C-alpha cells in the first residue's frame, strides 16, 4: 500500500509503466467537470472509474481485495477513511468472484484519512475498506484507476506447469 499526495506522483513512476500511466492521468486531468462513469486509459489494462457518492458509516464497510487489478484511489473532493489490513487479520466471507474481481473479507485493520488530492495505491495483497465516513457521512468525488496485474498470465502459467 502506498499513500501520498498527487503532487508526489512522479516518485512512483518507476514501479511499473502501467502505474506511471495511471498516475500521469490522475496528475494531468481536471476532474472537477468530469461526470461519473468509466473512462478508458489503455483498454482493459488501465481504466478510470469516476464516482460521486456519500461515504458510509464504518458499520456499513466491507473489506475487499482484488487479483486482476491494482486500485489507485484518488480523492478529487471531500475526504474519507480507507482501511487497510493483511490477510492474517481477516477471514473470507465471499470467495473470489472473477467477474467482479473481488473477494469479500471480515476482520480488522487500520485506517487512513484520505483527503482531497491524495491517493492510495492498493496492490492485490492489500485488503482494503474504502468509502468510510470520517465523522459523519459526506459527499465525495473519487477516481479509482484500475491497473491490470499479471495475475491471469501467472495463473495460466501455474496451471500449465501443473499439467506437465
């Protein structure tokens, strides 16, 4: 998990070309007038989901993790808590759904207040709980950029090795 201000995005360009492209998109796009919806950046490899919603009480939150995509969650307006934890602190409530690229968990973790112009990079190993109100529910505009991992390619290679 990485947490920082978007003005420092270039510090993370060396992680991966797709992460660099996603962070450049977040750094150079004025989202004030961008309507909620999905926006293609690089086909299925990188795309953005612009959201506007009222964040929710802690009791309504769900721990989630992904396999196919890294999440880069960027707050345009407002603020929310985003929880993060590790696998040994949760149990699986709903097994992995490959169509939705999500596993739902129950457990405990830590929380960061993510404010305007800040982002979190959440890797597949980072179980997270987004969208939590800091004190009382408030309106938030957020962009989640999905960056494809090599999960499917690695999974396919593992299956081929087992067959041999």
